[in-house]
C-alpha cells in the first residue's frame, strides 16, 4: 500500500487524518516559473492514488462511445432543427467520427500523464480540457469565415463542447486519481 502502510490507509479511510502531508514539488520553489506552475497545479508530484489501468481502459471506452453517441445525437438534432444542414459535409460520420476518435484517444492518453504530473490532476486536466477545446473551436470559426453555413458550424461547435464534457467526466469519475481516488475519502481538499 502506498503512503505509509495499512495503519495510515485506515486512518485516511476513517477520516482520522485531516490533511495529508503537502507534496514535495520537483521544481525549485524559488525559480521564476514556480508561481506559474503552482497556479496551474503543475507540481510534478504524482497523484496518490493513481487510477487503475482497468478503470482507465473502461473510462476510455466510455469516453469514446459516449462522445460518438453525443456527436450522432447532435447531428440528428441539428438536421432536425436546421433542415438546411442535411447535406452539410461535416455531418457525415466518416468526417466527424475519425476526428472524434483521434481527439478522445489523445485526451485519454493524457489523463494518466496528468495524474503523474500533478497532485491535483482533476483541476489541471480541466484547465487543459478547456484550453484544448477553445483551440479546437478555431477551425470551426475558420470554416464559417470561409462560407460554411453558420447553423452547421454552430452544431460542430456544440459537438466539440459535448466531446470535452463527456471525455473529461468519464476519465475523472470512472478512473479517479488523487483526492478523488478511492483512498481519498477521508481527506480534506487542499487549496
């Protein structure tokens, strides 16, 4: 058992320990980057506990299937609400499906990396998910500026948001790490 053996684990579960010891950062606290790194929860201290590989695989499958299902539902809804988008090329499963798979797989691979770079991985992963989603909305703005129908582009943007929400929640809830992990029930959240 990580973190001090059975007695320490039992104390955590029973809530006897009010707060775990502060992680030791792997960057120099006096460096110019330390405020920035601390501000985004990048302390280079692995979360304790780490998500199990079995739960990570399950979360990845749920994220992938859930994202593709959300895409299909949004396309069907978009075509029903905006009939003029029925022939919108980006609403073809072959178009959005492969891009969704690539994006979700990258996010799923990123989750265990983030859990090893931060003692507060959920917060860091949320920030990364928001930043990546904003960047992925830029191509939608470009195709809209080049003359694609605004209604179709609006649905594409909604699809990006849905993929981010589904993937983030699947990973952090099904394969939790750190304070949200199974051993963290008795912990008080830091910061």
